[in-house]
């Protein structure tokens, strides 16, 4: 018997797709497409932000919940109590009270508790409490990387009752096959092929400063995509002489073309839970240069170039290394090999297998 599933889908917002949003969309779609879920409720704050691929599914219902914390918590718990088999959260938390359904949650990272700039005081203590409660309550905890699993063990003292490490899938649209409108896509954003691409929200842990500081010495233009205006102003004020270009937002369907036409993608983060952009770029046949930190070593499988996240010259040298055509081609080919098992809907299969015990309980007598 398929499951009746409710998902905390507040990550879906109009005009912006986060890494967590990608994971959420992929898992939700896989659950419906393979019949694991015959009824699904998406609890959202912004119904217009739900991906069209999910809106079009007949057995998916969208329910709006409040933006106020205590009201949303009560609404989520009430929805999960109403004849649901499974509550799924894409966050390292679950409703704080009243949750009766079996529960699965995902821990992408815990650097919101461990990074130097994380929240302090009562809010940090509350977030830590929520994490520990969720780990003790969840019937299954998914992790995006072994690094995140180990960091959670250090922060919370354990990894949950049933922890599983699963690498999220990459959509098939991220492909090296050029499309006829790729050039027009670039023209739409004022870009010419051959730039160094950086995507992300521009928060402090994205560490854009190491690239901005070295940008004047780079042989190619540096392009930042997806940084909110308020954060862009902060970075530009700190590095007023950088020649970098900024594109506030790129349509989700245009992103593969923007990645295909890049010389390389750079991710200078000092902390990540998974790192979608390098893998999506590699799937497009574009080499990635990433920070030499454990989580990006793990998720890229060593198939990227690594640079010191605290040394601008290290990044300039990595980009110069890629200027050698054979080297560029070699890293492009190795990147494609790395992402091959992560491509497409079939890559969500391990997640679905993890949920088999839940369907067995539904099917069991009584």
C-alpha cells in the first residue's frame, strides 16, 4: 500500500531555487512517480513557488501555512496528525510538538551551529535543542555527506536513530549537450562565453572575498550569479576595485546554458553541506575549482581542482592551470565521470529503498 505523505515544503519560494529546494523537489517527485506515495500534501508559505513539475501531479495537494513560527508549527503538526503515514522535513528539524506520524528529516549541514559567524545566545541554544529533539524523534535521518554526518555527531552527540548518507541527484537538464538557444540565453544576461562562474546567495560562508581580492589578476571575467542586492553591496564596498560582474538572478531553466558556456565554475566556500553548483557544472562538462575543504573533496570525488579558501593567489593559479587545453579537457571528462551515477531520477532510488520499511509497516496486518 502506498504512503500518505506530508512534506514541509516551505523551502519553495518564488524566483529562487536553493540546494535544499532541489533535494526537496527531487525526492517529492520520485515518491509520486514510482508509486511510493499515492497522496502527498505540500505545506508551503508561497504556493506560487512550488515547481511546476510537482503542481502538475494529480495526487499532490498544496496547503498554505502561516509565516509565523508558532502558528506554522501547529498547522504542520495538525496536518501530520490527519491520517498521514509519513512526515518528511528537508530541514534538520521537525515540528516541535504534536507530531504523531512517522518522520524523516534531512541534515544538509550544521554549520549554522558551528561556524564562527553563527547565531549566539538563546536562538543558538534553541536551534541546538531542535536538532537534538529531531534526531531523537525521527525514524530516519538522511545526510548529504559523511562530513555533515560527523559534524552532527560532534554537535549533538549522535547521528540519529537510523542515519543514512545519500548523495542528492542532479537533474538531467544539466548536460554537456549544447542547445540551439544557449547563445541567446547568454545574451539575455549580457554574458559572453568563457567567464569564471560563481553561483550562490553570497552569505559569509560562501567566502566571495577570496575571489574578489584576486579578480584583478584573473585572465578571465568573474561573474557572480544569485547574490542578493544587499549582500552584493556589502561585498562591493569591501572590494571596490574588483572588476567582477554581478547577475542578480537567472531563470532556473537558463542555468544549464550559463554553466555550459562558462570556462569553469568556482566555489570558494569555507563551509558547505553538499555543494550542488560544482556537480551541476561538472554535469555540463564544465570543470570546477573548489575550496580545499573536506566536504567538497568528498562530494566532488577529487575530480575538481582545489584551491586554498584563504589565499587569493591559489585561485588565480588554479584558473591559470585550466588554461592549458589538455588540462581543461581532462578535468571536464573526469567531472562527467564523477556525476554519472548521480544523474537523473534513478539517482533517487536509494532514498526510495530507505523508505521500504515504512511501506511494509503500512501493509502489515493491524
